[in-house]
C-alpha cells in the first residue's frame, strides 16, 4: 500500500484572483505541501480542464486532480454551477471538492453541501490563517482520508 504522503497528489485550484492564488501557493509551500498544484481562473476553464476540452485536451498537461480547491465567486461560470456539474458527472463526482471562499453567506454553505461539496472553508483574513488552513487541508485530505484513485 502506498503511503499517501509519498504519492504524487495533484491539486487543482479554481481561483480568479491572482493575489489570492499567489497567497494560496505561498501558504501551501509554508505548509510544506509540495505536491503538484494546478490553477484555472474561471468556471468554464475549470470544466474544460476536468473534461479535457480545448486548451486542456492533453491529459499530460491537465492531469486528473485528486483534490479541487474551488472559489465560489468566479467569472463566466461560478463555483456553484461548477460544483453542480462536477457532482452530477459520473466521471468527476468522486473527486473531493473543498470550497475555499470569502463568502459569509449561510445560503452558500447550505447550497454547497446540497450540491455535494466535501468541505466548505472561509478564506481567512491573515496569511498565517491561510497557512493554518493549508496545513489542515494537507493533514486531513492527504494523510487522514483515503482518496479515490485518479483516472
């Protein structure tokens, strides 16, 4: 059996804000999460990546993620729409999705869980808070739980 920490875990982050992405990337590094990290900037790009369409048709350049970090408020197609598509698609529904958002809406929390999100996390206001969250994500999703194999 492969140790979850020693295997290559691909994480896909759907985040339209460049500053938020760079902070998340830095926080992942601080949390010593050294796995492969990919980014898309909007909901349409996320679905293209996951379904290997257009610029993401090459599976080598767009490998299947073992975990998706999803912002809810993105252009073109928001995270709620993407979450609904991901969880209703038999080829994608087993990929764990963690919403990472600034939304404080109780409705967003309830709707996200209704759509099948695995975790809902509000983005912290401090960098250290973000490091703490990335450390918790690393520990829980990569050390504690058993993830389904990637395609």
